[in-house]
C-alpha cells in the first residue's frame, strides 16, 4: 500500500516538474518572439470575425471564440509585461490582480450575457448582467478608494502596442559605443577611437546641432536631432507605468459617480422599464456630471487625460442607445447606410451585413451599456 502511494507521489512530481519546464519554455518563447505571437493572435481574431459568416455558427459560439482571442492577447501581454518590466510599480500586487480580473470581465461579459440568456432565459440574462456590473463596481471602487488608482480606463489593462512598448529605447539603438559624460551630455565613440559628443550647442546662437562623429549612414540620415536622454526616458515610459493621480474632492466624487452609473441605470430600468426615457436620461446626466466634476482638476497624467477625452467622445453612444435609437436614430442610420451601400462600389459587401447585424447589436446589453 505504501509502495503504491509512494509511486503515485513520484508520478505526480514528475508530471508537475514537466509542467513547470513546459511553462518556463513557453514564457521564454513568448518573450523572445513577440512578432510571431502577434501574428498568431491576429490570425485567431480574424478567425473569430469570419466564423459566423463562413460556417453560420451560433452567435454564442462566435462570441466565445472572440472572447478567447481577447483572453489570449491578455495572457501573452502578461508574460511580456513581466519579462520587460512593464508592470505598474506604483500599484500593489493586489491592485494589479484586480485590474486583471476587471479586464477578464470586460472581455467575457458579452459571452456570459448570451450564454445566460440561452440557458436560463431573460431572468438569467438580467441576473448575470446585474452580477457583472456589481462585481465591476466593487472592484473599481476598491481600486479608487483603497489603492488610489485614479482615473482608470475600461478595461484597465489595455493591449500592449507590440511595436512601440516592446522596442528598445533610442539610446540603446544608438550602439554600444554611446556613453554619457559627467555633465549629462550624450557621447559616442568616433571613427578615430575617441569619445565625442552626439550633439553640441553653439555658444552664441544656442542652437543644438549634430556632431560629425555622430552622423549616421547616408541611407539612415534625417534632419531631426537625436532625442535627448529625457525624451528617451519619457518615450520609453509606458502609460501604465505612470504614477496615478490621487483624486480628492469633486474629482473623487465624479469618478465615484461614473463607477456607480451602471448600477443607477439598472435600478432605473427595474423601476421604469426599458421603454421609458428616465433610465436613459439618468445615465446621461450621471455621465455628464461625472465628466464635469473630473474636469474641475487639471492634475492628470497622460493616460488619465486620454481616458477623459475618450469618455467625452463616448457620449455619442447615447444616440445608439434605446429609446433614443428606436425613436430617432434607427431610421436615419439605416437610410444613411443604405445610401452608402447603393452609391459606393463594393460598399454593399460591408454595409448590408452591418444593417442586418444592427438588431442583434441592439438586443445585447453590454454592447450598448457596457461602458
């Protein structure tokens, strides 16, 4: 008996050790081949787009494949962030995990809604919609109030730009001969073996020009100066690595209102119904009030300013949300798309499927009210 249990333990140890080795190999392969990984992800995503039309599969299955493609990108981005040191150092590990969970929720919410509707009908669909919005609001409030995460986008972890976020800095690309002087000036190893400045400043004019030793090959020559160390550091800093702004006063109230807005809208739907204008107006008023309170402060970093700009643009989505869409936008939008389809050559291939998909898009809550 003891011999059999001992052999079973050894078997599990061997399996676990092989799993760790395989996982380590896969992490190294992803971190060393981001271009190949990007091509695989793009192929998977294109397949998720073509699947409904090519095979005529169910909408739930198509959305499941699309969710998997997003999760695959998130999974690989996590490996690349860890390998390149792109995780946000200003946030605790628990905050980063909350951001990961919020991103997973954002990538799977539509599939969960469709699957719940298929399995449990409208009651199950609205139950899971409410559950997802409650969990999202709780997680975002914890990030805001406990971890001081500031203004966060949705999803909080945006996909990495594999071309810019993972490329080496300009300083590294300048060559191994580059160095820095005691005064902070960039130096380069010249052809004669001596160290020279990359740029120098004229004593009278103050104009900065490139030195002859730092002139690149004629095929790579441009009229722009090589960037300074400060510019290199700023360009290589990921938006996610920026120090979040601690919100206080009106900005804190504005972000809290923005987090609570989905729950206010769901409550209004429960009270007044989906055909009433009151939930639509309440949600619009909450978004506008939130933006105004947040804009009372100017102390935002680049990613937060970008998010506030996106939220202002996203107000246009209210034209596509019921009851405004049903009563005003739908007829005009269909007429516009039909006009484009009948006027431009080849536009019918894009516009007709889009017109057919509009009713499906309108029936899915998270397509309309997810943000």
